C-alpha cells in the first residue's frame, strides 16, 4: 500500500465523492475528492469525541476541516449538500453499523 487513500474506508469514500459530484477520479478532481474523504473522516471522529465547532481549541480545528471539505465540494461543483450524505457510508464502513434516517 503506497498511501492512506488505498485503505477500504477512504477508497470507498473517494469513489462515492466522485460518484456524487459526477467527476472523474483523476488530476485536480482527485485531490479535492481525497480532501473531502479525509476531512469527513476526521470531522466524524472529532464529533464522536464530543467536539463541537467553535472559535477555540479542538472546536476550531473541527470548524476549519469542515469548511475546507465544503470548499472542495464547492470546487467540484456539488449541487447538493455532500458531507451529510457521506456520513452513513463512513459509519457503515468503519464500524459496521447502518444508519437509517
């Protein structure tokens, strides 16, 4: 394995981001797709630890990574909210639980 993005969880997330944004998995699109997948994973772990977005400490870090992921979704011209659509897949892949709405 050459990089973290070849793991099951991140590879699946990157693929789903490409599918949701209707972009190819190459070049500049791939960078944005990877940023979204990695930042979504980080944000979910922080939230699971009880961190809320704020102006200081870990909350500031959470806020920044969420904003960066959203900015990359915007760069991929995502029409619908993207991050919230990917959370159930992340939870299912990482913890084997299926979230229903």
